[in-house]
């Protein structure tokens, strides 16, 4: 491989000739061979592209950066956000906890790429744009990486996670409407309970997702705050007056998201409570999804040895040895993703609680786990909606069979003959292997006509009319 020599405050470093990064990036590559190369989420790099562009524009407006330098920086930032320079960001998550290496990776790539745009060669001549003095002007890693975390998280939620949750919620709601009149046996404690409609059962799942979405959206207010202009510890040293407000205005225009300056920059550099809060809402969503997916796969169990009340789409063969077997694979995938999100939440909480004095130094692992959760859960919800819910069908024969056999229809007799006598009928039917009607008539507590009038499953799916 051909190399060029780059310099930083520690001396010279050999850098691959065909890469735009510089000395500090190369040191990180050599010192942190932990995990997969390039594991730093590209969403963070993209967020940095917006930040560096906005900062260059504001620095120019304030007379701190020439128009020529500003234009070169913004052109490179556009290339970053168009994915044209992805191969020049090789760093891992497992680096300095502030994310300084990634900030400098971006600064160096912008500097060297701008130098090339301006007619220079990577291995010759002084750089027209300095990575620290120009690209990083009015900034620090501590405020920019924290802001990049928020921009990346906010964008992922708005572009992927929330729309995916809406899609799944609506798919389930449509199914609940389709089966709003199909009466089935309810179950509590995994045991027979009073009837409800399949539509009512499914509506519970849709409502769960609706509330989870509301909780997630409520956290976006805190997540939209950016600590830019706080520089190293939140004081704003080396940044011009008004930089924080001006740079956020530029970011609003670049991203079309309602970002705003942090109400307190010290808190957002030293801690990441907003990320912890929002991921907590993602975990709540994962909890709901775990319950929904488990219910659906149990209701579809069988088809002959289980409940068999639902029929799931046959997407692929389910066994390498049992012919004709089909498994609830989409539910299995969704529950695994839910478990992963819950695990990520533990990592984020532990990391979030370890901010010390003026800086949290778990930033890369926090945002990596957050983006992992938000992306995974979005993909899984879309897959579950398309490959499971939309093709879901009720097995009306199985539903009727279970409904006819349940002893809990006896609950309808409570208001007519009392709890104790109704319980006696249920126990008699179970112990003697008889139907509820047979047991009821043998006790003499009611007539056949009364039984047929009082025990009507469809009437048990709503409050008493009287």
C-alpha cells in the first residue's frame, strides 16, 4: 500500500495515500482494533456532515471564515451526506468515550477532501483548510458529538421507527375491524375466561401500540435540544456570541427538523438523560411487541395440537425433517428483536449513569445501542406487519369449538342465580364431563328456556344493557 505522511501534535503518521483521513484518525485505527472496523454508525457521520456545514455557514456570517473556505467545507459536507465518502470513516465504536476520534475523522476528511477539491494533492503542500482551526472552528468534540447523537437519534425515529410503528398499529386495527363481530373465548391466567370478540382482542394490541407511540413522541421535545455552542464543558469558550442559536437555525433548514438550542448545555454534555428517556420509550414499545407477538403465535399454535384460532401466512417451510410444518417465524423474529432492545436499554442506562463531572465518556456506545434498537425495531415491525398481520386469518371453526366448550359462559348466570349456584353448575359440568346446559338443567336452578335466554356469548362481549 502506498502511504503519505500526515502530522498531528504527537508527530508524523503514515496514512494510506488513497484515504482522506489524517493522523489522528490513523492513530485511532492503530490503537483501537476492537470489534468490526467502521462500526461507528454512519448516521453519526451524516449528522456530523450537517453540523460541520451549519458551523461553516455561521462562522462565515460572523466573519470568522472566508467564503472560499466555507464553500469548500459545505461542498464536502454535501458529499458526506450523499454517501460519497463512506469509505473514509473507518473508526470503531470502541474508542475514546467522548467521540473525539470520530470528530477528528470528520474534520480531517473534510480538510483533505477540500484540499483536493481546491486542486491540491493529499501528499503535497499545506492544507488550505485546517481540520482544527477551520473545520472545527467554534466547536469541540464534546458539544458536537453530543449534538450528533441527538440529530442521528431524532432522524432515525422520525424517518424509520415511528412510521413503522404506525404501519403495524394500523394493520392490526384493520384486522380488529374485520373481526369485530367474531365472538371467541377469552383467556386469563392462560385459562378460559368470559367471551370477547376477536376484534376486541386485536384492538387491545392496536391501542398498546398507540400509547407506546404517544410515549415515544413525548420524548422528542427533550431529544430535539442540541448543545452546540457549548464547546468543551458547556461554557461556550472559543465560540462567538450567538453561535448556538445561529447554528441551530441552519440545522433546522438543513434537516427540516425542529431542533433548538439546549436550555442547559452543561447537562447535555455531562449526561445523556434525553437518550436514556427516549430509549426507555423504545423499550416500552418492545415490551408491547413482545406481548403482542407472543399472543399471536400462541393463538396460532397447532394447527391441530394447539389453540389454532388464528392462521398465519405460510411464508417458508418450518422444518428440515417434518414435512408440511409451518412456524410463526415473524413472531419469533419480533420477540428476538424485542429482547435485544431490552438488552440495549440496560447498556444505555448503565452508560448514561456514568457521566463524571462535566463529561459523559460513554457517548459512542450509547448512540450505537440506541440506533441499533431504533433501526431493528422498525425493520421488525414492518416485516411483522407485512408478512404476518396483513395475511392473518381467523379459524372460525376452532374459535367456535373453543367457545362452545368453555365453562366460563356460566358467568352470565351470576346476576340471575348467584355466584355460588353458577359455580356449582360449572364444577358439575367439568367433573361429570357434561355440557353447561346439561349440568344446569340437572341442578334445577333454571329452565332450558332461561339457559338459552341468559347464556348468549355475543351478549357477554359488552356491558349489560339493563
